[in-house]
C-alpha cells in the first residue's frame, strides 16, 4: 500500500510532470480494499482482522506494536504528533503540512482552503448601465409599456367603493377615528336626530314586518312586600320564613324575603337585580308571545242564568217525618237493613216500602203509621226489591220481587176504597177460577188466595194473592214496573232477561225473545212502560232501546253517554225520559228531539240509584249513593219549539241528619213522589224513611 | 260509448293525493334550527338579530300539526318573521364582522401588524337607526316600550367598569339616562316613587303614557355568575339607540336644546377635571338646561288638560288623577331642601326638582351644590341618621322617606312622623292598593294615603316559556289579587257597618237578625252550588280557576289582617 504521506511529501511539480492523482487516489469501489462499509470500526477491535477484501478474505490488522512501542515512537519519532491511524486499514499515516494547515484553518473557523479568496472583486456582468447591445436577446414584453389592466381594475374597484361609501378616504378615516374616540368618551349624542319627523310612508310600510306586533306584557308592579320599610304584617314570621325556604322558586309568591331596614342608608344593593333584568331580557327574546283574551269577569257571570228556586215553588224541601220502617228489625241486628223501594199508592194516602230484610209494609204517608207489614222473604234469601203499587186504582195491589228467590209476590191490599177492594177480590177470584191452568207461561204462577169468604164475598184483607216464579236460570228479581193500566207488569231479572206478566190471564211472556229463541238484546238493566203509547223502554248497560209493543219492532236506540245505567223514568207525557246511571250521571232525553240527551246532568257525586218524574207536577227527583236526593224543576212545554226547563232546586240530605251508627255516608236507595202533591218519600240504606213536603 | 267516455273521464276527475304537512300550520311555522339553516347564521348571531329586530318565537295553535305529528318540544318562529330577518342589512354586517375577526386573528398570528392595524381601522360598524324607525313607526310606539329600555340603561349606567362591558357603552347609558331624568325634571312628569329592597321604582307620565322604570341601589351591585352579558349588551345597544332618539324628541317637544347643554356657566372648581365638568354637572341634575332659544329653560310642565267629559266612563277618576298630577307638579314649589351627605343625592335631587323644589348639598359631597347648609331660606333638611343637637332653627329635619311619600300622596305630609331618629311610618307601594281594613285602622288610614290608587290593568299578553308555566299562574293570580282585595275590602267595610248597626239594637233582636242573615247566606250558598252544578263542562275549568284564585286571595288578605291584629295585640 502506498502511504499518503509518501505522496504528499513529494514536491509539487508542474502539471506536466505531476503524477496523475487517479493513480493513487480512487473513490471507486474496486479500489477500496476493505469492504466492511460504513460501520463503526470498533466492532473489529476484538478481532485480529479489520475487514474483508473484495474476494472475501480477511484483511489482517497490521502490526501496530504495543504501548511500549508507542511510547518509544512518541519519544523518538519527530513526526509522531502528525501521525494518525487510518481506521479502515489500521495503518499509521503521517499528515503533510498542507493537511495540518487545513486542520488548523478549520479549527480557527477560517476558509479551509488557503487558495480560495472569499473577498474576490465582483465582476458586474449585468450592469444597470444601458449598453449599446443587450446582453440577452429577449424582445421587450407588452406589459412593460402598456398600463396594467389589473391595477386599473383594482383602482376602479376602490373608486367605486369610495363613491359608494364602502371605503373611506384618509380624511374620512380621520373623521371616523374622531367619532370613535368621541363614542369611547360616551359623547356621540350628536348623532341623534328627529327620527320621527315624518309620518310613516309607503317605503316604511314596504320594509315593515307584516305580522302584528305583540307587545310584551309589562312587569308586575312592585307590591308592599317589596318595600324597604313595609308594614309589619308583610314581614315573614318564623313559620312563613321556614315555609319560604323550603319552597321551590316557582312555588314562591315572592322571590325575596321581605325585610325592614331602619334607615334608607342601610339598604344594600339587591343581589338578584341583574339576574332579574337578565331573566326579563331572556323572556323578551326567547319566550313565545301568546295573546290570551283574559276576560276580567266575575265568575258569577259564567254560571248559567237560571230562575231562582224560590220562584219555582212548590217543591219538596221540608223534612217532615223521618222514622225507621221496621224498628224491631233494627233491634235484632246492629245494622238496619236498607229500604229497597218506596211506592206511593194512586190515592196518595199510603205508600209501600220493601226492605232488604224481606219485609213489605204499608205506611200512612203523612203520619208514618205502619198499617200493615209482612215478612214475605227471609233476609238470607236476599230480601225484597222493587215493591211497586199498582198505578191503577181499580186494582189495589202491590207487586214486590224476591231478590234471591226470583219470585214475584202480588199482594192485595185493603188500604184503599173498600168497594174497589172487594171488586178487585171478586174479579181475582173469578178469573183465577176460569183460567187457572190454560196458559203456556214463561213463568210459573201460583195462586195462593182465591177462596171467597164464608158468605160468598171476596176477602178484602191484605194478603198475598199469588206468586210468580221466574225461571231459575234468570236468578233473582232486579226490577219491577207496572204498566199504567195496571194489568201488565214487567220484571227484570239478575241475568238481565225481561218478562212481561199479565194479571188477568195470569201469564208471562218474554217480549224480547227468550225461551228457545236467542235473546234479541243484551242484558237488560232496567225497563219501563210508556204511560201513553204501547212502547217499552229497555235500558241496557250503556244504551236504551225503545220498542213498539204493538208492532213488535224496535223504534230507536238512545245513547245516554253513560256506562252503567241503573234507572229509568218516563215523563207522564211520554215524550221525555230521565235515565240515571251508576257513573253518577243523569240524562234527560227529549224523545222527539234526538237520540242523545237533551241535557246531561252531573249533579251527583256517586251512582244514581233511582230517578222519578212527578206524575202531574213539573218535578223530578233522583237519589244517589252520595247520600243526597236532588229535586229538579223539570218543566215541559206544549210548544215543541221550546226546550224543557231543567233547574235543580233543592238538594235534600235528610238521611244524613241524625243517622244512627255506621261510618260513612248513608246511601239513599229509593224515592217516590205523591201522585198529585209536591211531596216526596225517600228510603235509605239506614232503614229509614224520610218524608219531605213543600 | 257513454260508458267508455265516463271511463276515460274518470282519471281526470281524480285529484292528486294531498301530502300531509305541506300546507297550513306546518308551513307557517319554522323551527329555530331550520331558521338558522335558512339564514346561514350561527345561533349567537341569530339571537342578536332577533333581539335587535324584536322578533320573538310564536306559539302555534297545534304543535303536533306543526311538528309533523311529533310532540318534541321545539321553539317555533313564524316563517314570515324569518323571511323578514333575511332582508335585514345588519345581518350582512354580522357576517362581515365574523369574517373580519377571522382575518384579524390570522394576521395577528402571522405577525402582520400592518394588516391588523388596517383591519382595525376598517372594522365594520353598523347603526340601528333604521330598525328603530321600522320597529316604532310612531313616537308613541317607542314610548310604550320604554319601560324595559330605561331599566336596562339605568342598570348599565351603574355597572362597574371591569365587568367586561365596554366603557363607552356604560358611559353612553349614563349620559342618556341622565338626559332622560333631566327631561322628567323639566316636564315635571314624575308621578310615583317607591323605594323597594330591589331598587327605586319611578313612574313618569311621558306624553300621556305612564312609564315605569327601576334604578338599582348604588352600593355593592353584585356580580351574578348566571348572567350572559353578551345578551344584555345587545339589548343595551338597541336600547341606547332608542333612548337617544326618544330623548331628542322629548327635548324638542319642550323646546330644549339637544344635545343638552347647561344654561349657566359652571365652575369646575376643585372637584372635577375641566374636561369632565359638563358631564359631572349634568349628572348632578341640579342645573337648568339651555333652551333652544338660548336662555334658561323655564319649568314648563305639560299641563294635563281637563276636559269636562261626563259621558266617558271613569271620567271622575281621570279628572281626579289630573288634579293629583297638577298637585304633584307644584308640590315642592317654594321649598328649599338641603341634603345631608348620607342621603342618595341624585335620586332625591331628581324627585325634588321634578316636583318644583330647590336642592343643594355640601359642595364637598359633589358638584352641583347651589347654596350652603347655613342658608337661612332652607325649609327642609333631609337627614338619614340620628341627629344630635346640632340643628338649625327655621327648618324641618326629615328622613328621605318623607319626600317619596309626599310625592305619592300628592300633598305635603306632616314632618313630625318622619323626624330623624324616629322609626318612620311604613312605606307603601303606590303601585298596589293597600286596604287598611281593621276596625282600629282609622288613624293609620290617614297616614297611609294610597288606598285609592288604581291598580294596573290586566295585560293580555303572556310570555310563555315552557318552564315558566308556574310563573304565569302566579301572574294570573296577581291580577286577580287586586280585584279580590278590593272586593274583600268592600265586603269588610259592609260588615263593619252592619256590626255598628247591630250594636244599636237590643241583643235579642240582633240574634234573630243574625240567624236570619245566616240562613239567608246559607240559602244563597246552596242556590249557588245548585247553579254551579248546571255549569256547562266548557266553562267548568275556567270557573274553578277563577273561584280558586279568589278564594286564595281572600285567604291571603285575611291572613294579613290577622297577622296585623296579632302584632298590634302583642305590641
């Protein structure tokens, strides 16, 4: 290997004699003998070789001697200071003077190569001096002698902007700055002028919001509570303060605690002042505005204009008598059994009452004297329901149904004109003799009393004439109603089937279909005969069917808007119907008008048990589980164009007063009017009977 | 052929099926989100625009129909309102501002200070003059909306300067409110004053419209955490513009120069800088203003005309109000007041001068003093602390409340009750009726002269926010309150009368009468109950509400009366 130092030490000769540098220095890969590449050479310190040649042979490290040799060299060799080791070959190389100079220059931060002059004179080839002939041969561009289009456009835009007032000139800018500074001092009051100097014109209209402006409501004016020195009573006491603290914001009547300050100078700023104003501002722009026509009216004005009850007299309003129907029963049991029905006789002197204890009794209306009483059914069977006096005076008898047994008792009564009684007894005896067994009847008639007295005259004493046993499948009797002429009566049973019974023939039939045929209607709740026409009103659970009995057709269906009908009552003209329901409603139907109620009355707070229309006076009454009996003035006009007048005139609470035992409300279960006078009898669940007169 | 023809004709008879929610309410209203999209605005800018333009949400008749069958709670605007907003030129300015800020930020971050400077110089500014004209086509419309404007401007004028509100806005508000107060003084338009724990309430008669505003107490205004001052600032922007124009108009109507100038040269002396002298002396409210002709403006109160209009309803009350107003305008004529330094100077000066009095204070407490304490002609000195023996003769020493109560009553009250050191009589709100309904309330009624004030008429508009339903109920009831109070007061008066009558008669007869009246009462109550039963379902709810609020009112006033009696007994 040729040491570099050897070459460098040779004197520099003329280029002609100088050796070609490529002879000894090469960067070609072939000439680099060690092929390890650019890796840290200390990897090879542990090995005897220092890399590989192009043939893959190991290049052995040259012998560099030990430390002693090194020391000797240091001592002896004058070139030692400029000797370095080539890491690629491991050989020592002695640097020449130029190399040393190079290193020194680098260390001192000078230009490494001493032959390079950094401050050489600049030769200005492309001078600013115009030369006779150009350096380059480019022809001059057009833009160099034509005014700039883009500049023109830009200036044009600026001029336009200044004209339009979008851009400010220097002077204007100065003026604007002056104004801004004035504004900063809060001194731009000069800018205001009379903005309302002219009337609103068309151009204003064109830009105006078209919808009507809803002015926001004013804030509520301050009350005495807010005063810094309020009257004493406006301050909170401890209890009120506690209540106020426990309330939510929206519950509070005032949003602060009223406070009294001894002097004005002690009043501090209110902590919520800004927040309240902020709330208001929020309301102004976030809250929907609604115009609500708030009528500043008296609630009195909303109430319907009705004639005063005192102008609608007479009506029952005085509690005249109140007594237990069966005092002995009350003694037996702690809780008196309720009255199930009241019925006044056609003469108006007597009335019959049936009880849940199975007793039937006849009382004198005005005195409460019990003229007759009998135990027809046992209480365990369910007692008697719906005792009803035959409305025809010629047939003085009472019908009552057994609630459990399904048996109807026909009871002849002697509490009437004796002549009528005897005539009826005779007729009964003769007909029962003739037609005893010939009928195909839907119910079983058992004649109990047909025998004449010893002298041939019929017995006129009160006694049970006959019983009618409904088919067992139908259950007990729920309701019973007489036809006005007193020959027919109908029974509604628990199962909801309806039977019509006839006295003269002692037969029963099912007008709506029944035995054998499929029932034409749903379960019947109650039913009534029309007092004038051959029409039957049958109340189902939520509708009322009207049947023509002569043609055996359905006339119409009434819809009372109730869910559990409980009672019906037909006006004596047959043109109106009153229906009560267990969902505490009362519906008045004008039958000529519509199938929907003329008036829906919610006058009770609990189920209506019975309603009656007075046979001759413009009165009706309803009794309810809420313990009251409501008397209505119900005037019907002959003029068909005029609506009936319905005015509640009195709420009777006779059963509430002095009721014995029992907690809770005494239900009123039965009522009936006197046939001619404005008198009313009611029976209640406390076993009492109350008689009201006008 | 006829059948064929009919077959051919059939399709033409068929109409296209109408799509649901393509007409009617569903297209009349637009939700806020839709509105934002339509206007290409951010929510903040939209709010700002709504505030400036006075656009508010609307309540559709049927929310489901508007919201395509869904009942999600949404805020609805009328489509026309949104279209109307779309034509607003301020909207473009808002967009410009947004772009401008972006540019400025970018330039600043790049360190291009020259660009920042240029952008700052050309910051897009807008004025709201056209919106004022558009929202209030007539001056009267603006006056009617002045309540909120004044409240907010007075609040801003008293804000401390470090609250994130630009100083110029605060100073502008202060200047404009002072100008307005000057007008009230010059027009002698003050009608009611009330010192509440929240602040001072004033009512002024501005061109026949009563304007109510409140001013917070001066000391220690709290810094609320829950208030977004951006919104308040937007409102204030609009309101200051509005108040400026209103002031201009009011000043011209009185013949005063605008912008206002002081009639007399003021001596800034040692108490303020010369540059601020004008403003300071204006704010003292104790200097007459320059009229247009150049002289000192005469106090020329707008005399309410008294037309004898007997047919009009409430003519009696109206003429009584006019008489009272005239009395208030001349209330303090000839009185010279001196204010001690612990009293609220600006408020008292405003009130006294609005009623024709003269005011001064110690020159040490602030500019605007006109005569010294030792002035012999001083008739009243207002003091708000216990006073020693250092009293000057020939003048009455009163507490500040005397001034306010005098204005409310329209007459000079005896000063003895308001002497310093004594607890003054209760200060009642002139905005609410007070019923001194106790049997022994006679002498008190003399002291408390507000029993005959009229109450505010019911306001038919509601601001409905979903959460504010309860508040509205309250509002409802407050209105009913007055009516009920009046009623109970009347009833109680009748009762008292009856009792007095009864006492004259022998006891047996009285008992009989009592029973009879009781029976009659019961009968009436029952009759009423029967009529209530016949109420149609349509009216039942309304009726129940009305009766409920009345009953509550009656109960509350009864509680108040009871408390009063109890306190009197213990005292």
